[in-house]
C-alpha cells in the first residue's frame, strides 16, 4: 500500500499540512505531526534505505538554498526561494509569514536557471548585520549584493540597504551557478558557471580574462570600495588573468560547501552530456584548473587548445548521466553532526532528476568510496543545508518541502569473507560486465576506479545468488579496478575495449 506514491497524492498531503488552522493549536500540532509522518512514508520508495528524509515544513516556492546566520543560539534556517524571497523556518517547523528579505522586483527568475540563487551571512554578522546574495538582475546578469539586517527586528532585513558588490555579464540564460560562501580566511568565494548554452561555445571557462566558469575570491571587508583583491590571490597584480580568479575550468557548479574540519571545498559540477562530477579542493590550494571544456568527467570533451592532462585537477568521483541514475548533480555537505557518528566525514549529495542520494568519503589508502544511500520519490532535490548543530537538511524544488536528513546505521550481522575473489567477465568487456562474488551480504555496491584514480558509480542488477550484471557501455576504453564497496581491498582488474 505504501508504494502507491503518485505526485498528486503527495501534493494533496502537503496542501493539507499547509492549510491547518493555526488558531486551533492542539489540532494544528496533531495534524502537522500526522501529515509529516505520512509524507515521510510516501517519500521513501522502499524499506531498508540508509538515508531518510523527514519533512520539517512545506509550502516553499522553488527553494534553492538553505543557510544559517551563524549567530550563537540561533536555530533558524533561512530558505532561499528562486523568485526572490528569503524566508525563515523556525525550529518548531513554523515559517514566518513575512519574508526575511523580498527582492522579487529586482530578480529576473523567468528562465529555469535564473533567480535568487545564493545566500551567505558575513562571519561577523552578529556585529555588522551584513549578508550577501547572488541573483540574476533584470538585464540577465549575475549580481552579488550586500544587504543589512534590520535594526528593529532579527527576523527582517532592510531591503533598501543593498550595496552591489559585483556584476558578471551572462551571455545566455543558463549555467548561472549561484552559490557563494565565506572561507575560513574571511574572504568571499563565488563559483560561476560557464555562461551557458551548451558546450561552452565561447570557451569562457578556460579564458583567464573572463570571470565565468571560475571560483572567485574577493575581500568584502572594505568601506571605501565595492571589494578588494586579497594580496595572496594567485593572479593578483597579473595583467594576463583577472585578479578575482582563484580557480578555473568549471561548467555549472550547482552547490558547493566548505568542510571546516578538513578545510576543503566540495564542488558539484553539473555535466554536459555524460558525466556528473564531484570535486574536492583544499581551501589553501590556489590556481587550480578543473578542466572544463577540455574534459567532462573522466573523458576529453573538446580538446583543441588544451594542455596535457597533468595540468588539470581531476574530479574525485563521477556518475553517468542516464535516466536510471541521474542527470544533474546537487552538491551537499560533509556530515559533521553528532546524532549519527557513523556518518562522520562522509559527503552527502543527490541528483536533481532521480531522487538518488549518495555518500562519498576518502579511505585510508587515498581512494574515494561512493555508496548509494537512498532512492527516494523525486522532489527535484535542489539544495542541502546544515543547522548550527551540523545536522543536515535538504530542499525539494518541486515539492516545496524542507526535510531533515537522518541515517540508519549499517547492519553488522552479515560478515564478508576477505578470502573471496571477484570474478568479472568477459574481460575485456564491451557493453555488459558479469560479476560473481561469494557473499551473504547484499548491502553493498560495486565501484570502478579509472587508471587515474577517479571513482565511478557503477549501477548493477543482481541476477542470481552471488551474481550481478553491470552496464559498462558508457565507459571509455581503458583499464579499471573493480572493488566491493564494503571490502575495497578485494579488487580485480577490468578492461573495457571496443574496436
């Protein structure tokens, strides 16, 4: 019965939750709890998933970002809506009726990838009241602006306080990226898309005289200028490269986050035709080129005028752009909360098109281990967020839901023999790979590693006891290492070879 999950039914539950009469407090609380329970059930495709989402509040219009103020003891979440509003979600699950900020009149949100796209609070917000937004203006260009919180209410901003910091011309209406965040160094980092259309027709990502397809790093702590160039920016004082640039070679980074524990930037870059990718960048490492449009994922894309592969930083993980896996990566956060210590250090992310969630972590031997955590009813998951306790949340773009993420600890009952060998055939393979592995544990996945060490998500179907089939038709020719996700040291070499 729980598998009758139509979008209509989910929307009906959602509307019922949002239409509770707030004057009937007891009735309102009971009905809200019942609604959230039903939504949790219906948003899960099958039992036994490692990750669950529990709706906290609904009724948001195209939510695209979740942030916190950083104030001590402030448990509010700030939800960014694409059309130009920022709303406050309180710990009780109630949403303030008056938006924290409403700049709908300034925001051009007519195209799918335009709108109010990002929010970052100043590290010293408690003293200066500053926060920064990333939106597309009436002319269709990226605008980075500073606003101030109201002096009369902590739940309101002053919409007249805007100071435009930076404007970046956009030649097309897509690939606007839109995120922004402060680093541990106090500087503002801004990832930008390649300007749009398809295939980066202007080769803007590799152009050092263009701000598109880059990560920008600027100093907004100035009262006399719009912004300053940090003296240790890699191209500060150069004439052949714009000084704002910290890194280059990105296509459309949709959500990035800083893991403060390791001081790494995690960047999810949406692919063109074939590969979605996850990049990890040490925050102190400048002048990195991620390779687009020379490379898409682990393959060359348009290599004219490009350098040797050693000049580009490869992604740590990729997955194939296909209907049963996903088509647009949504970047998340490294889990650093206390409720689920077994998830500590794992990067949680999802796909916008399918509702699949994964975790990604680095093993002790430097390999990147990716595991599918859940395959949920798709809400077009568009953004992750972390509360002040470092617990994670996710926003559904089409459902208007903001949900808390919880995890189920892996079972310890099934033991895996370290002596069992992986058998993979045919080898070389062309389109299908057949795998045999003696195990009584089905809670694992197969992972491939390219010769350069890139982790590749490999969907597989169990066909019989201890037998699987994997589709490898999307992989380029080469030598790969096939591993068992719960026993990475148990590996075998697989060759993909087509005439």
